[in-house]
C-alpha cells in the first residue's frame, strides 16, 4: 500500500505574471519542486500533477468574473499560461512526476479527480491500480483547486492530507473556510497555512 503526492495546478497563469496570479505562487512552485526532488521514491511511491486545460469551458470564462464559479480566461490548452511554472517544470521533464491529469477542457473543473491522463484514465483509477491508499495534496490554490481535489480524494475513498507549507491560498477568509471544510470532511492538514498576501 503506497502513498502518493498530488501536485495541483502549478501553472504559469496561477503564479505571478499570469492571468489570475496567486501571490506566492512562484515560491510554492519552487518549494514543491524541492519536495518532489527529495521525496519521490522515498516518502512517495508516486507523484502526479494536475493541470487546468481549458478548450471551451463555457461560462467558466467571463469578462465579469465572480472569482468563484467564473474567472478571466486562463490556462487555455496550448498557451504558455497553461504550462507548468518554470520552477516546477524541470521535475516533470526529468520523469519525477509519473502522470499528469488534465481537467476542465469543456467545463469549470476544479478537482484533479475530474481530470484524466493522456490515455483517458481518471486520477482515482490510476491511483487504485497502483494500490495507493494515502495521498498528500499540495499546490495552487488552497481555497480552490487544492480544496476540491482533497475533498474529492476523501469522497473517492483515499486518506487525504493537505500540506499547507506547500500550498498557497487566494484570500484569508476563503483559505480559512477551506481549512474548516478539510476538518469536517476528515482531510488531515499539516503545517501552517501561509497568509495570502
């Protein structure tokens, strides 16, 4: 029975300079890369990553976004904004990330468990085949896609933990609400939630 690391949406558009940047995103990208470098094959049997990969997500893209269900255009398939951040991309290129799961092609998709790899395999199925039962979730943003992925991990039958030292939230109030959601759902938390800048 193994432990997996799920790295959520460490992409250019969610870091400084992107279309909907989260303050501290680039710093978290570096921290996660270091975590993967020292932990793959030791603390984690498998490391996977998720990517927003929008083609035509309908009302998820909006010129008047509410930043809850609708957002400015971001992470368009084939655009630079949808690529992994340069601080994180090298560990993917080096094969330390075992699979990448794409989500949101034609919908507003926040959870990595709504995505699939290039062969169409869902994240839950991929983990189960490899007998992974415990997952740690990190990435961007604690109060959006990290939250949704961790909650769906528990719903799918995995034991989930969010590593707050390797995640960053958008806003203090929504990050605090996400921590409450984790506790209520049985998602463990580790570390300190950085205060969004």
